[in-house]
C-alpha cells in the first residue's frame, strides 16, 4: 500500500473551518487506500502570538523555555485534526515531536533532526490509523522540547517521509505548484509538472519562496519525492524529484528567478596582491553580513576592482565596513548601488546545452538592458541589472527560453 | 534546606503582569534560602478557550486528543514563569508532566497519578534551580498525555510535595485562608490558623470551595502539610495538617459550612421489607444522580418514610425516577422540596466533647428554626432547614460555638 506524508502549513489549518477542510481532503485520500502521515504547523498567527507572550516577559527569551511555549501551537492543531478525522469515521491519532520520537540536537529554536523512531507510526498505520504529527518540533536526548526554527514543518514532513520510506511527501501551500517565474510579472508563466531538487534549490534561494530550502536539501539528500500542491484546489501540483536523465524533451531552462533584495558594493583600485579577497570579505563576514554574488575583474595596472552583493538591509553597514577596509589596504574608492536586481535562469538542461548564457545575454541586449555583474553555476546563470529593467528582463528571458504558456483559446 | 512546593492557580498567572508578580514572590522565597518547586495552572480562561476550540470540531471530543490540546495551557505558563525568574537572576527550569515524569493511569480527562519520578527535580534543586512544573497533567505508560481533570493542579502540587517529602505544600488562591464560615454571611467569621485534613474535607465537600477535595485527601493520605494562602496579599494563611491532639485549647467546632444547592425528596408509606433502601436508591443511582443525605425513620404500621437529598439541578429527574419506584413498590406518595438548605458544624473537637449536637439543636431552637433532617458523622453534624432561615442559622451557630471574632477597637 502506498504511503504518503502530507504537510499542511499554518494557513491551511488557520481556522476550525480550514481544519475541517483538511480533514475532508485527508479522508478522501484515505478512502483511496493510501496510508497517510499528516504533518501540521500551528494555526497561522499562533506562533507569533506565543512568541509575543514571551517577549512581554523579556526581550531575549531563554531558548529552551521559548521552545516549550512555541511547541504548543502544533500540539493544538494535531489534536484538532485528529478529532475532525475521527468525527468523519477515520481512525486517527496525534503525536507531538516528543511522542513520535523525533530526536534532535539541543540547538533550541533551530534544532536539527538526528533520528526518527518509526515504530509507533508504523504500528498505527498497520492498525489503519491516520497518524497526525506536530511539525517543527522534536526532543533532544535529555527530553528537552526543541523546535526546528521557522518553516521547520516542511523539514519534519520530509524527514518523516525519509524515515518511513514514503512514496511521496506532499507539501500543501497557498500556490498550486512551482512556476517558471512569478506570474505577477509574467502572466504567461506556467506551472512546472516536474523540477529537480537542484533546480528547486536554485529557484528557492533566488526568491521563489514556495518551500523551505532546508527541506528541499533534505529531500534531495534522501531522495524523497516532494510534491508542492494547493491546499484547497485540485491539481497535480509540481513534483520535485531527482534528475532521471530520461526526459529527452526536458526544456533547457526550468524557470526564471529574480529578486530585488540585494545591493551592490564595489571597491576600486585595489592593489592586486595574494589574499586581497580575504582582506576585503573577512571584515564583512566578521560583521555578520552575508554576501551573495562576488565578482573580481582581471587585474589592470596591478590593481583590481572587486564587487559583491549583500542584502539591501545590510547595505549601510557593509558600506561602512568596506570604507574602513579601503583605507587600510589603500584602495582607490568604494562605490555602491541599491537600485539593482538579480535575474537568474535555472535549469539542469543547461548542463547539456552550450550557449545558454550567451542566449540569455542576447535576449537582454535586444532590450538594451545593461548587465552589471555575471555569475554562473552549473545549472544557473545570474545577472545583476538596473532595478527598473527587472520586469522587462524577466519577460524577455521567459519568452526567449520558450517558457511562455501557449495562448489559451479566446485569448 | 527547607523544600516547599508552591501552587499558583489560573487567576494568579492570568496575565503577564500576574506572572511577573508570582516571579517576584518566588524570588523572595528563594532568597530566604528555600528550595522551591512551583506548580502552575493555565492562564485563567485558557483551558476554556482550548476546550471551545475542540468543541467547535465535535460535541464529544475524543478524550485522548482533548488532553493533547488542553495540556498546552500549563505548558505556556511554566515557560513564561521560568523566563520571568531567569530575568530576575533566579535560575529556573520548566517541566511538563511528561518531562518530570508524572506517571498516571490512562483515564484521559480524569487521570490519577500513579508515580512521580523525582530524579530530574532533585538534580535541578541541587544545582540551585527553581523547578517549575505544569500542573493538571501527566503521561501514561504508553507516552500518551493525560490530564487530571479540573482543579487537578492542586493534586499535582500535593503529589509532588509527597514524592519529594517537601516540608510544606502551599496553595495560593484568591482567599487568604480557610474561614470559620462564609464572611459574607457572618462578618465576624475568622480565618483559621490551623485545621485538620478531615475537617477540611468536611468543609470543602460542604461548600467551602477553597481547595479541590482530591488534593486534600491526597495530602492527608501522605501527610503533606498543606497551606492555603492569598496569591498577592501577605499573611500566614491556614495550615491544613494532621490532628496532633496536642492542642488543649482547640475549639470544639472549627467551622460552619452550608449550602443551598440541594433539594429534598421523600417517599412515604413504603412497605418496610428488607432491601427497600436499595429498591429506592438503586434506580436513582442508575440514573446517575448523586445522593447526599439519607434518612430513614423508624417503621410505623409496617410502613416507613424515606428521605434523601440530591443536587437541585437533578431534582426534577430524581422526582420522576422516584415516582416510578413508588408505583412499583406500592408506596403511598412522593413529596419533594427544593427550598431547603443544609447547615453543618465541623470539628475534630466534637470527638471528645459530648453534647455538641444538642448544643447545635438548642441554638437553632432558640431562633425557632425547625430541623427537617439530621445526619451525623464523627466530626460533623448536618441539618436540613428551610432555606429562608439559612443566614440566621449560620450566624446563631457561629455565635453559639464561640467562633465570632472579638470586636475590633472602635467597633
């Protein structure tokens, strides 16, 4: 019998009405003869309410105690769903992270799963019960309650699917799948039937906030087929799986990701000596600023230019660190720009297709969009452009890589 | 070092402000060098909110799942108080019933404590920590979360005090102690310094709703000195302890209890044959109606009259059951009265004093109050009177047994 792990997020269980809808959905699956483990988040808003309570006591709640409080959110939803299932004649049982037992390390508020005991769950499945598990939480070896950090319910779902060798882990969300790009920017964007873990990771980290990155990494590592679906609309969603190299018709590019959260900093006229990159980025990292793209041009007159991007919120901080560095190492000047955007094409197909980058640059050139920075990986090419051209660039690339949906009848 | 278990109820932790006040109080005790275990209820209203959530799903929530939900209430308060203590520089740690581990049977929603593991708590106390434990909850041998039923936090406190051989279990409430009678009826009512477990049981079951009966039974059984105190006012409260027979000056009567929640039913002209009491009360019990006082008069013409009291809410139901029985056994008639009240004098002192009952009857006679029923136990005499005489009776008895507080200066 097929075994599926289904994860529903906070919005999907945000009210009693919603929980009843989830119960209807789960019942339908159960009647099709599927073994089911359901992972739930807290009702939307509840985790924040609980954190607020703690914050009223102290600005810096003790992490162990914060986990004790915050973990109650899922504890409520799992019992409510179990009741709703039983009301429908579907045998069900709820388990907290401790009860399962989902063993984690002791890093409170951001714990990592070490091991999952599948005994209880297997016995319940065998007895015909739907098992409803609290997401986002676990227990350490000393019996302390831990939480996996925000979005951790996805990770719980994937980890359970891996431990139980489930046929699929379904993540129910408020979108009906992963799209070739943001439909708000490109109305012709299409839902992808299938995407690889690697592509999904590149898409997610580049701004398509459908799934928690950690859960995708986890799914890839343990090869758990992951499916993104809409909680309350019918549809096949998007399957995230390994690249089986079978798909001859696989498009070169799976999607166009973009974001406008970054800012660019350039230090110019840097004496080109060994270790200069560390001299520049060391202090940035020491200031806890995360760097995304890094570009160093070839040397010219024994000096070089060094450019990188940081999150826009950290631009001012990074600028001041960099200006200090510039004085110390005798660089000519520091310049920056926050009105930039990053656009990336992502696809495992580019591995076997030459000229993908140049096709991208051509499409941008046709629209007279100037490229400020370029960075490439095996399955991704990213460019930084002036922010105002962002939508234009995304649409041009979406068309150039033949991702546009065919016009529907009557359109 | 002295070890005290302190229990704070829902009103005492009903807001962040209140929790901060409790933290101040606990800190003060800690600074006096006392080892402390603090037992908490959920914030007032929270348990009802959680039950309401469940009731929105189903009228009859599955008991196991209801416990999963309801137990989150205390889980939140224990962590909040621990944080508040740590903010004050007092090392503290919170434990759920499962974490302690408070082992109970599997009777969800009304579980009984079987065993308490004191290892973790002892280790924490030794390390100088205040241990904050969730009241009202435990875990069964299969790891299922259980709750002890309403008011169960008192029982948790007493059970912990017994397991840890604590010097005292302090129950903080919204009254400053146990009184000789209800001060709203008798302004001269006095706070008792000390009362025995047995007296407290009689007082509690007769309407002085200060402590949960089960916790008093428990305290008596394990001889845990219990003290009732006001959460936010200073004062010694009332100590509930064993009768040490030392107190030569012990008053005969400790208090006057009363209630008006009962109704009286009489079946008259019952053929007086063996087993008639069972024939009458069997159907009442089968209908799940609890009976309080029972009086059977001596036989007269081979028939007898049989009178008992039930809760007023169950009067109509009991009446209809009794009328059926009367037809079956050929009794003459059934009469009833809901306008009655029960007044009781309670005190271990009456064991060694003859004539206590007659002194009671004399005091009532002086006020021309007719006694309808009488029932006695070793440390209690109860009478049923017409409801309208209740306050008069209580005041008369309070004076007759010398319980009135001496008039204060200026009064």
